[in-house]
C-alpha cells in the first residue's frame, strides 16, 4: 500500500524521487519522506500529510538536493504507529549508517525487537520498519557487506516486504529485497530506478526487471545483480513496460476519477476486441487454458476477491450459474484464507484484482493452488504477482487506473466475467440460452455507445447529486443481478464522500434496515425491466411509506408509478442481464458529483489505498 521510489545515476535524485512519489500518491498515504546520499553522508527529510508538505521542507535544503545523485523515497500508509513525522519513512539504525524504506508488514517484529533491544538497539518510532533497519544494520556489523546483511536479515523476517536500503560505507549502490509486496527495477542508461509500481518510473524508462519473491538485488548506476533465495546470482530478465507516460495525465478532466469514468466505453471496446467477433461466433479466450473436456468436468466455481472486485464477482455468480450451469460461490479473500475451503481438481477458482497485488487474494490463490484447482486470474496488471500465479489469465486491459476509487477497472472486470460465462456455456454446449446469448452478444457490442450516450447527458445526475450532498446517510437497494450494483454504488459513495452508505438486497429492507427510514434517509433503488421489477417497486413503496426520499435508477418507469419517486435517473434501454454495466456508470457519477460538491479529495480519499498489499 505504501509507495517506494529509488534512484541512482547522474541526475538530481530529489527531483526524480519527488516526481516518482507524486505518481504513487494514488496508492493512498498519510506521510512522506526521502533520503539523499551525497558523498558518504545521508540526509533524511520527512513530513506528515501530503507530499506538498515534504516539498516545502526540501525548498530549504537545495544545497543537499543539488549534490545528491542517489536516494530513496517513500509515502506511508500507516499500519504500525500513528501517521507522524517520526513514524514516517525512511528509518535508520542507531549509528545512522543504514537507511531503509519498506512496504509491507513484518509479522514477527515484536520478537525481533526484543532481541535487538537486548543487543542495545534504541527505537525511536512505533513502526515495524525500524525493526528491519536495526536488524539489517546488526547483520551488517557481522559482514561489512550490505548485500550479505540484507540476505541474512530477510531470512529472519516473517511477513511481507519490499525493502530499499542504502549505507554510508557503500555509497555506490541501493540494495533491494522482495517478498509478497511489489517491487520493480527500472533499467536506464547509466542510471537505474526502483519503484513499487510502474507509474513512478514510466516517464524515465520503458524497461524493467520484476523482482520475484525471496529475491535480493544490488542496484548500481551501471549494473543490476539479482540473487535468488539461495543467494545465487541469476540472470536478469528485462521486460518492456506496458504503459505510456500519458496514461497518468488527467487529459483536461478535473479529476482522474472523472476521466476514468469517461474512458469506460473504450475500455469495453478493448476487452471485446478479438474475443467477441460477432453475435453468432463463439467467444475467443486464447489465454483461458482449459479444454472443452476439462470445462465439462468442472463441478464448482469459486470466485475470491476484495472490495470492488468482490462486487464484480457477485455479478459473475449470476451469469456463470445462468449460462454455464455451474454452482458458483463468491467470498472475500480475507475470509477465504481462514477456513477449511473445499476445492479440488474439478474446481475453477477465479481470483479478481485490479492491481494483481491484493495481499489477501494472493494468499488465497496460493492456498487453493495446493488443491490442484485451476486458477483463472482477472486483473488489470499482467505484470503482477497474481498474473504470474495464474493457470489462465483474463487481462482486462483498462490501462492505468490512478484514482483510488475503482471505476473503469470494475466495468472491465464485469465485461470479462460476461465473456467468461458465455465462453463456459458455449464450451458445455448448453442450448437453452442460445438465443439469449446471441442477443447478449449483440448488446455487448452496442454497450460502449450506450455508456457514452449516458455520459453525454449528466446534468440531471449533477442536479440530484447537489440536492442530496448534505445528507449524512444513504441506502441503496436492488434485487437479483443488480444487488451487487447496490453494494458497489454504496461503496463508491462512502469511499469518496465519506457519507455512510449501505447497500441491501431490496427484499432485506424490511428485515431490520427499514427501522432507519425517515425523511433524513435517502433510498436509491435500482429498477430494471425484468423479473424483479415489480418486487423492487413494492420495496420502494415500503420505503416511501416511511417518508424516505426516493431516487430511482431505471430504464423504464410506468407513468402511474413516477410520482412515487422524488427523483429519477433514466438509463438507456438494456436487458436485465447486462444492466449492471450501465447502472454502475450512473452510481459512479452520482458518487463523484456528490464528493465534488462537498469539496472532497476525490482521487485520494482519506485512509484508502489503491493497491492493498497487506493482509
């Protein structure tokens, strides 16, 4: 969740570190810091809050900044200790020879801390990272070699980490290590870069080495050496980075979130390209590796994910069970890993993650691989840890998503699940939905235009957003395939506006939540023409009878029923089956405009991180 940047070369390190950290702000953070090496001195600068506070600190240190060509930087999302300057990274040992930044969680830090206290180490912060700094420094005292010290130290650490370390006695290198936390080395000409994610370095290089778990590296300005868990030197595998620098530009939009909402039509086109040729042709998923014979042996599907990706998985359950006739379970990864899961070689496990670095989902995938289940990964990052664990990979091709609140990646996950459900159904030759599948394919092809039509007429949504921006609580209701839309709509609103929003199955409203309804509790109901329309309408009447303010999102409302609603948002006509892909755009916009009216930090909401790399 924290952001790491490192630079070694001939340029002004502070400029590159600050630029890199600015491109990692989307990950979520509460403090920032950098360490600059010049000669055999290391100077550390930290600040609470946003990166701009650190920039102000550096304005008074231009003499050091001009001289420094080597440095490491960090933005911190607090896990151990308050978000204070003293807890901010980088951290040092007592002699201040070694300086370290860290992403992840050290699970055995208390035991290590007790051992280090007994050896005379003095701790200044509340963080687990300072324990690692003392530990590596302690190992350095035995070896006088930063590489060896890192290799020895990481063998004693339990948990997840990406480390970057520099040492006064070895001023020509940065030593890095990785386990269960992302870290990439950018390869340049007489300069090299280190980062926890590509956006931090994409403007400087298009070449990178992705570290694997248990690897340790020595990065100099003109060389890179990578060592495996047995401390053996291995050959470097240099890959081309998949993004361009323009991908992290707002392109004239006020916020990245709004830009990414407007990109969703093109995102859908990118996913469908080469996979959906025509309504009468079978879906093509070249990277799905199960044969028809193997697909017909699947007895169960398990979808594991977190947050927004979990909501996409819930839609996936509806369509996989409908079109492929395979029982499908959906579970939060964070719960999946702490129970006795039932999975075997006849189970298809689908892991979903925008970043491909979600720690809970990675742990769940590793756990279930031991049962010989087939692992299919749906992710936006083909360079991620989850992608590398996959037996089959469904890349959603949404491009870099900078805003913390997921928008275009969610709709990309939805479309990928529609394609997969149809693909599985066609492989099983289930004929009862043949005509409906052809119609669904036709709708998928037209879907980008319908979303863009909706995005061209947002004035009504803006008006409604302003009207309801002062409310402190919100309820979203829906049934059937749009129940997950209610969950995701509520999540979006609470993420970026901090309004207490909750999603419910509309039929559950009367089983408790109805007690909260009054004129201060808006209820947003999702109604689409289909089998649950009349039932949701009845639930709306129940809410209205309790004086709740009622917002309807629908593709059709009978004239006689329009007076039931205080406000209506109409969407383009679409089948009930595909309606989640259109409804969610309305809910994203509503959340966005409410947060904007409230003056919230839309792209970087408090306490949240884009890539949750800790359990």
